[in-house]
C-alpha cells in the first residue's frame, strides 16, 4: 500500500499570503491519480485538484497543483478567509485508494 | 441538483450489524462507480470500499475486508454498505462519493455517523 505523508501538519499564515502544502508518497504515484481535497469543520471534503494539476469544476485559479513521482504540491497563491481549512492529498493505484493525514491551514 | 444523501447511521453494540444507504439524485447514477469513505472523530479520511458502475467489481480496504459488503441498486439509485462484526474502531462518519475523473472522489454526501459502543 502506498503511504502518503503530508507536511507540514499545520501551516499558520495570514490572509493574502501564499500557502505551499507538500504530499510525499512512499513509492511512485501516477500523476494521473493524485488528487487534493479541502475540508472545513462539519462539512464533507471537496475535490480541488485531480490528475495532480487539473482544477475541479468551480475551483478558483488561486489553487494549483504540481508534482510527479513521489513529490506533489498544492499551492494557494493568495489565501482568502474561506481557504482556512484542512487539506488532504489522495492517490489511486492497484484498486486501492489512500489519503494523506492532512495539513491544517490556520489563521496566524 | 446533484446530490448524495446517506442514511442508516446510529449507535450499535460491538459485534452487531448495520446497513448504510446512499441515495443519489440529479445525475445518472448507473453510469458512475461509487465509494464509501469514513472519518473517525478528529481524524483523517480513510477509503473503505468501491463498486463499479454496474456492480461488476468491488474492492475493499484491508481494515474492513470480510466484514463489510458494498452493493448498489441502480433501479433505485441507491448505494449500500452492509457492515457486520462491527468494532469500536469502525466508529466514524461514513461518506459516499462518486468516482470522478482520474479516479478522484468527485461528489460527496454529507455523511452519516456510526458509533460502535456497548
């Protein structure tokens, strides 16, 4: 099973700042099958990025994804108040899906 | 509008069974694979099971294999999760979600809480 490790665990930033979230896989992941989600308290997760770099429908262009192999990144170019949340990366391979443990982006 | 609504959660004793349902509307349910994903209180997301659009293939996380069964009724636009031999560690919010582009979890329900406790 591929293990995804996200860092940092918590990111403390101010609105308007740039957020860079990392997701590292224990073995190579197909870029086609790497996704990112946002989850706010009491809500279901929301798909942000699929295929490592494609934005899901309705996702603002301040969210971008990049990476390949074992290292992937989610970047939020300028944090808006509604972006403070927990973010998860996720991969698919060999009929199994796994999530990272999450990165919390909190207001500094 | 596109919607997934889970139901069937509740409090159950260890070793007992429970069946969750996920009612779909606003899209062609029979064309989509479907997942169950769970989240223990204060914890991260854990994939549980997937079923192909026509029910032809089913896959499970090791943590539930042999105890949980995913199924669907395309005539009723409904997904199911039969959970047997429940354990305390199965306590979680259970979400259903569609299989979207590139095997991502596209549309999510609001979740249903399952508590396994004596």
